[in-house]
C-alpha cells in the first residue's frame, strides 16, 4: 500500500485493515515514510472502532525501508495501518510484506531496523 501525501489536504487519510485475528499472531512488515508532514499509525481495532493506538511515526524516516514486528495477543481484533497527511505534506507512506504468523514472535518486538534491499541477507 502506498499513500501519496502530496496529493491530499490536511487530515486526509488512507487506511488498510487486516482480517480479524482470532488467535495470538506475530505481525511483521516493512514501512517507508519519506517527506514532511505525514504520520503513520498502527491501531488495534475492535469492530468499527479504531481502538488502541499501538505505534506512531511522524515525519521522514529516511529513503529506505524499515522493518516492523509486533506481537498481537488479543483475540478478535483487526490491525489498521493509517497514513495521515498534515498541512503542506509532501512525500509518501508505504507498507509492504505484511505477514501474520500464528503464535508469539520468535525475536524481540523491534521496529525501525533499516533495509535497502541491496543486501538480501540484511533484509531477511
């Protein structure tokens, strides 16, 4: 998913909602947040309610893909990825390779490691 923040007005948003997660899951993903004025949020939604804010990044994170990993323990929820344009935003918010694996994460819940995809060993 890619949201071009340059084309929106302040507070315009794009959301991507996961299927309902019925059991504990390890979620991994890559994100790219480049430019000014944009915000990238993750929520744990319950039904139509956006629910609990899990994580937030604002402003540029560099012109590279960063790795995210999060353990979801609560049953019957959805994960919502949200990109929001700020006033005079330029740039984009992108996510890729969102994977849900049943059970606990086997590694720490680190978010923000970088990946240029030039070195495949670095990216996993």
